C-alpha cells in the first residue's frame, strides 16, 4: 500500500531533526558515548529503570532514601552524558566528569547508608553532614545547568544567596539571614528542600509514567496515532492541520516536553500542512500550539498532575478529571481556528485514497490503545498512579506481540528501559534544583512576601492580580522544563491567588497554563522556534502566530477562575452544562476574531463585535450568555448572506493584510 503521507515523509527525510532537538531541547544535547563508557551508561540506565520498576511493584523505600537513590542515578548519568560546555560533541566523557559523578553518588548514598544516624542527631548536623550537603548542592546545580536551561540553576543560586544575605534585601523582601550551616541543614537533611515533594514525586509517579511512555513508544504508537489522526481528519478542509492538532494532543498523553512533541509529530504534520497550501509559519505555529497543549492534557499533563495532587493533598484522579474540560476547550479553540484559516484560504483536505482506513488501523493496531485504557481503569478502581503505571507496563509487553510490527522483543524492551531512564534525567535534576527554591520559600517566607507584593500592587482586586500573576508565570516559566515550570510558578506566584480566596485547584491550573504559555511567547518561544525549524519559516513570525493561535485557548484559565465549576468536581448539573456550552461558543467567537473569517471575510468592526460576544459568553451569567448568543446569531446571519451573495471568501489582499497584522 502506498504511504498516505509521502509528502510528509519526503519532508521529514530532508530535516536534521537531531540538530533541531539539540538546538531547542536541552535534554537532547547529550554526547554519544562509545566503547566501555557507552556500555557503562547503558548498564546504569537499565539499573535505574529496574530499581524503580521493582520498588513500584513490590514496595517503595522510605521517602528520603528512595529520593536519594533516584537522585544518585540521575546525577551520575547526567554528569557523564552531558558535557561541561556545549559545542563539539565527543564520544567519550573526560576523567573530571567521572570524578564529579563519583562525588554526586557519594553525597546521595551517604544519606542512604547513614539514614538512622542522621535521624538520631536531627537538627544538630556534624561536619561530615554539612560537607556532603554542600557537595550535593553544587553537583545538583552543575547537573541542572548541563541538562536544563541555565536559568533554573541561576534561580536556585539566587534563592540560596537570598537565604544567606536576607538582611541586605529591600524592606519587602528583608529577613534576618541564615548561616551556611543552617541553609545546608534545611536543604539537605530536611524534607522541605532537595528531598521535598518535587523529588519525592519524581522518584515515584513521574519516573514510572515516563518509563511507561518509553515502553509504549517502542511499540510504534506514535506512528499509529499519526495514521489514526490522518484517517479521522485528513480528508476535511485543511485536514493536515487538524491532523496536527489531534495527533499532538494524543501524543501529549505520553510526552513530557513541548519541543520533543513538536519534533515527533511535526516531522510528519508540518510538511503535510505545507503540501496543501498552508504557509510555513502558520504550519509551524499550529504544531507548536497543539504540541504545547499536550502538556495540559490529562492523564499525565507533562507529569505535573502528580505534583499538583501531592501539593494539594488530593487524589491524582481529581486533578486529572479537573483538567479535562479546560484542555478540551483549549484544543477546541485551536481546531476551530485551523478550520477557519483553511476556509479563508480555500484549502482542501487530502484525497481519501491517500489516507489510511480507520477500521483497518483499529483492527491491526488498535490494541495499542489498551494500555492507556488499562491505566484509566486501574486508577478508577482505586489503585495508586504508581501501581497503575506498573500494571500498564506489564500489559504492554504481551499485547505488543499481537502484531509483528509492534512486538517488544527483549532488545526493544531494553532500549525502552534505557530511553525511559534517560528521559527522566531532566525531570529529576529539575525537581532537585527546584527543591532549593521551594526550601527557600519555607525557610524565609519568600513566597508569602511575593504574594503580598502582587496583591498590594493590584490594589487587592482579582482581575489585576490575575493579570500580574499571568505575566509573572510566563516570565518565570521561560525556558524551563514542564515540571520545574509548574513548581516554580506554583511556589512563587500562586499564593497571591490564595490570598484573594481563589480555590487551590483553580489557582494551580491558572499558573500552570501560563507557565506553559512561555513556550509559545516570543522572544523565547522554544516550541514555536522548533516548529519554525521544521517548516523552514522565520522563527519570530512563527512565534507570534503561535501566540495568536493560543490566545483563545489561554483565556480559558480566566473562565474557570470566575467559574470554577468548569474544573469538574464529579457531579453533572445544568449549571455545568450551561457553563461548558457558553464557553465553547465563546471560544468559537474568539476564534473568528483571531482569524478574521466566518463563512466570509470578517473586517475589523465585525471582529470587534465577535470579540464582544465572546467576552459576554465567557463571563458567567445567564444575561451575558444571552447577549453573546444574540451576537453570534447576528454574525451568522450576516456572514451566511455575504457568502451566498457570491462575494470572495478569501483573497490575496486578505492574506497580505493578515501577514501585516
């Protein structure tokens, strides 16, 4: 059978995807170790995967011990795989990196082997405790600098300096200051610093879901998702762009990186979009927006769902369920805008004969969806996320043998385990590093001081506080991995919303959404720039188009702040149905505003009218909903008449005007 998306495959073949990943995704800048060093790293990665698989199935160690072993593996692998300075990549690690890796392992394992002695002298650390603590802090900062954005290490260093020199700070941030010994004791030996909630979650739930994703990926589920998306949406108007939205949303359930998601699905979808007439910048922007949305899509949410549940002390399932409606509204906004853009430009879908057949796909490879369904079943049955991921991995292996192309042979399974361990490194280092920022907040009260400053600056009013919190979240989230992004924003700026009575679930979701928006917001829109690289388009122009496309979706957080019922609490009601219905229509009108098309071209006065109707529908209340419905009906009648009158639906002038905008 001829490949249904040969244009995509031809475009993908001409791309240096590894180069793009190394440029925009720091996790991909590892050195390909050869010889005995490569075998050593493989053995360590497999040992890390087996350790977590065993403890998840047969019982975790004590929390701090589990975290210390997890961190020891992560630091050693990171310091060996990622060079001190990016540039020319060698296939070997120099001896200083082995020395650093040994020191990092010693500092972590010191806690494991001396746990009882340290517990007995709690609060009075000896000199060895402090030396090991200082050593581990330095190793974490260096490992995080290598594998993640230097901004995160810089924030952690600033937090430590703030602990030390609090007396020299401005009045709003001033505190008495702490000695180096007190800081190290709090960060290293306590449970509110390095070994706090972020690393605890990383060493349990997060690692297992990353491992589950790696195992599932080796079955070929990525290609299956793209083919299934093509079969479902490729034939419609602007079909390839809708394929990008569907495929990236589905891939987001197992991917923990916006940039990696762009490169995984974008290598097929972006050339397809260009082949039917979409501009390169728009194609790259669509893929970036859809891939970034994968981070807010349950059940995994870029591993943030587990951290959010732990921070609130609520079941993971509640967090995943609460995220469903906002995530679907986000994707609805992107899908509608893609459709309007296709109709505006007169673009068609792919011929049906070039597309895979839905039933044939489901018959031959539909079983690949069963592990995901099994995880949901185990969660609903009352199992912990840890057990659900463990059972999901066990189910993947025998199911994969139902088709020759998907079989997880022993070699493929070992590859999956190694890939899962490698993929967890950035999360582990980021969580440990962010632990220092969280520890600074608990030691000095910094979070409450920042929250108080935001609320005071906003005059105690909710809307200005939301706007300031949004800006702070985008700024703090710039260039950070998803998990670190959420921990920083939730620690530093979410307390401002708590002070005004916003429920924790809504506050955490709000800062999470806008922290993730940093991947689409120039000048550091990493996901958009990766999409531009695949599309061969201007990065800045792609970034601004991505921001515009995401605008409708990222207004969703304001809706559920004022209307928390959208964060579904498990009970259906007429109020919930009305809220969802009005939100969908509001997003529909907002999409008209951003694209400038509905059945025919919308000039600016009509766009402003659509914007007013969208705001009316998004604001809670029956009267405002009726006003928005009237606006929608009026626009529908006028635009339908305009389309039937034979006026041009799309034009070159319209395209040039849109480009200038």
